[in-house]
C-alpha cells in the first residue's frame, strides 16, 4: 500500500479527487462489504512518491485519519491477500493484482516499524 484510511474518517471525500493514482473511493463505492468510510485501494496506491507529501493526507481535515500501511510489495503478500480489510482487484487476464503480481512504489524513508504500528501520515510528515 501504502496508506490506509481509518475509522475516524468523516467521509468528506476531499481526498478522492486529489489522488494521482485514482486509488481512493467513497464508502458507497468501496469494494468492502458494509463499508462505513472512504477506502484506499492498496493495489493502486503509489504513496505519492513523486510529491513532497501524500496528497490525500495533505488535504484531509481529520487529524490522524490516514495512516501508513505496509509497502505493496511481494514481501508483504500475506498482509494484503486474504485480509478482510482489503479487497484486491482481479484483472481479467492477470488475475489477482496482488503485491507479487503488481508491486507499487513506496517511500523507503518510512520505516517498517512505523508502518506496522499505523503511524499517522500527517503527524509523521508534520502536516498539522
Ligand atoms: S479527506 Fe480524510 S476525512 Fe475526508 S474522506 Fe478522505 S480520509 Fe476521510
Ligand atoms: S498516498 Fe497518494 S496515491 Fe496513495 S491514496 Fe494517498 S493520494 Fe492516492
């Protein structure tokens, strides 16, 4: 991934149009069943590696709402596949777009320990 939107999301949807990877969808468009808030598709999130900060966290008005998740790479296949927190897209020809099939760019400056503990993107990058 990437980043993950947590339950403190207010569904303002301000982040959706800011995402350069079209990775964010509103709760009503979420692939999760009974979704209650805006969702980031981990198989599409590129962590805005070409920007100074992730666009979603930069625009989000809710402090601490968006947190770091693990990098979307083969090493973390088990974290994303078979996890109820995600629904990974199935491509017609390529099949499941898992981390090993379709790895995504990630910020190496964000450590694994911080990602595993779900540190707030905004707090870490001092966006508040
Ligand atoms: S901008 Fe923040 S509060 Fe608004 S939908 Fe996105 S994650 Fe939720
Ligand atoms: S970090 Fe960037 S690519 Fe990922 S969901 Fe946020 S805006 Fe989209």
